[in-house]
């Protein structure tokens, strides 16, 4: 991270929010210089802005860290989650670990289940993307001959994924639990790919069974 932009992130984390004027005073930069750094940070998903209310004239923006920005800083509960996932992966049989990931994903999906609903596959994926974008995840999807391909350009479990690629299993199961469709991981940022891509297909006659793993014929990295 470039030094000035790191200072901006540090200030926002310490104070919660900040605007161009306060950041300019702290960093001894012009408003134009601050805006240039903020534009880059916002484009990369580390900060988000909102308009200040109660002002007359041109609206001013206030900036805060996104979840991705917060993920740059260590947290005790992140380390605990990483340790728990690693312990479960190392000690449980493969199928038992997959079942654990699906159960955890189901719990995470519960609060959004009603919103995503049980409409057509396209509608469910559209709602899923809305949920993820509200969590500052850069995501979209497209229809292909094999099904739908969902692409995440930022990771919802950034810190945990950095330490253990088993977190990809949780993300895969979460998408499956929320959409009630079959999901297979195609590529993964945690495993060296540029983005995380998932093949999402309507569940078969036996009902939804989100899979933890890779799609047939696909490799981990491209």
C-alpha cells in the first residue's frame, strides 16, 4: 500500500470517518491531492463515501473504511476463525469437514434467505449480488451454456482466506445455501487466480445440494 494512502486508511480507522478537509490538514496535502488518493482507494474497494447532511450548497462527502478496508487490519476474531477452520480441516474426514462448512454457510445465509427468495435462478442470483455488494463485495454474474458463472473480484472472508484456502469452501457453500442451487468453485484468489469464479446451476430433482469443490473438468487455477 502506498504510504499516503495507508495514512488515509489509518486515519479513517482511528476516527471512523473523515472528509477531504480534515484529511488534507492531517496529511498536509491539497484538496485535489487528497481526492486523487481517495478516488484510488474507493475504486479499489477500501473506502466508501456518503454525503454530509444538513449542509447548504455543494454537498460534501464523508469517507469511511469498507469491510475490505477493515480487513487490512488484524483482528483477534479473524485469527480465531482461521485457527478453528484449520483445526477442523486437519482433524475431520473430508466429508465431515464439507458438512461443517455447509452448516456454517447455512447459518450465515439465514438472515438473507427471505430477501433472496425462491424465484427463478436469474432472480436469485441478482438478489445474491445485491446482498454481496452491500457488504462491499465487487461481484457480478453471467449466463453460460453450462449454467451461471458468478465472479467475485473481492473476497468476503479476506483475512481468513489469506491464511487458509479452506475458507473458499465456506464461500462456495454460502452461495449454494442462499440461492438453493448447486455451486462449484472454478477459480480462487486465495489460490493464486485473479478472481473467484463459481459455476452455479439449478439444483437437480433430488433438491439443492451445494457442492464444496471444483466443477468437473475445471482446474484450481487458470
